[in-house]
C-alpha cells in the first residue's frame, strides 16, 4: 500500500515557522495583517473566510475582514483596494472570488499592489513565477505542493514530473516552480493525445485537472509520488480528489489524501506569504 503524505504536519511546521517570524516582526513594531475583502454573501467565500480567521492567530497574522454588499460598484471596489494598497498597516490583500455578476474579477485583482498580492492573483505576480523573480507571490496552492514535497524530503532536481492540468492558478505556475528546482516537467491537459504514455514514466505526478477521480490505475505507473490538488463533493456528500485514491494506492509509492492533503497546507502557505510580505515591506522602508 502507498504511503500517505498527510498535509497536517506540513501545515503545522509552516505555522510554527510563521509564528517565529511574526514574533520577530513584532519586536520591530510590525503586526502582520491580511485584509480579507469579500463582496456579496456567497456561502463558499464565507466558509473560506472563516477558515482563514480561525487559522490566522496560529501563524501570528492579524485579519482585517471587510465585507461589501452584493451591489457594490466596480468603482467602489477599486477605491477600497487602492486604499488598502496605500495603508502601511496592511501587508497582504486577498480578494475572495468569485465576485458578484457585473464585476470584472481580472480588472479588480490587478488593482492589488504586487507586494501585497499574497495569493499570486495579479498578472505581475504570475509573471514573477515565470521569470523566477520576487514580483508578488506564487499562488498558494502550487506553493503548498512544493512545501509537501520538501517536508517529506522528496527529491525534485533531476526528476521527471508530470503536471496534469494547465490552469493559470495551479498547473502552469506549478510547472514553473518545479522547473525552477531543476525537475524535467511535462504539462498535460484535456487535449493530450496519450495521457497514459505521458504519465506512466513520471516519477512525480501532480493531479490538477479539475475532474473528480479522473486519474486512476490506467494511467499511473509504479513507484510514483502522486500529489492530488483537486477537491470535489460527490453525490453521497463525501469528498474526493482528481485521483481515484483506491486505485492509486495499489500502484503509486506515496500520495496525498483528499481531504487532508494539499488543502490542509494551502491556508498555512497563504498566511506565511503575509509574513513574507511584511518582512519585504519592512526591508523596503529601511532601504528607502
């Protein structure tokens, strides 16, 4: 049977690291703060916001929660983001998506200053991932995948990695992060002609295609590391990932579970980014 790569100990290690960084910043008079902007009253964004508020104290991060009504205009939302950009007490900004109909998510997310874009939502942050530069931050989910690989001491350099999925928030940035650590990376997607042939020879497989239990024994090889980024709710109410766990466990060497894998680490990574943003901004003030 496959080894299970649980996310909880990875998240705990990140939070412990974050707490120490927060205490160090506190001695400099800095209280790391994340502005959480929620427009409308969707249940999914409310749940995500509640999870961040619950976990933020464990990482030493202060949450400034800002709720706007469903009928907020684009001008009002843009004005709020600009105010948060210029507020020195705010170190990170997270605009919760999806937005109400009539608001342009691309236009608004790009209003966030890159140095405060702790979830890698802006075009400049994404350019930084592709260029290997600190222009904003990498999206939290791809970074969580890398944290899991590092925590479990899974070598990346020189390994063959396949990323199944090419979304701009997971697949593509994750491919760049793996390349940055000297993996040989193949990106597969819905138009890949022979997915099994591409996946079977890989040593690291990342399932991020957004389809429940689509990655099964038919395309997996032996002795692989499988990281499952997907999360879906089935008709019976249970959660599953992009991989068929029952089949995968009989084939791969190790895998992340769903739930309890990548998702458990993502929030800790996002809050860690707030600490990093606060440290960078303190450094800029000293140098400026």
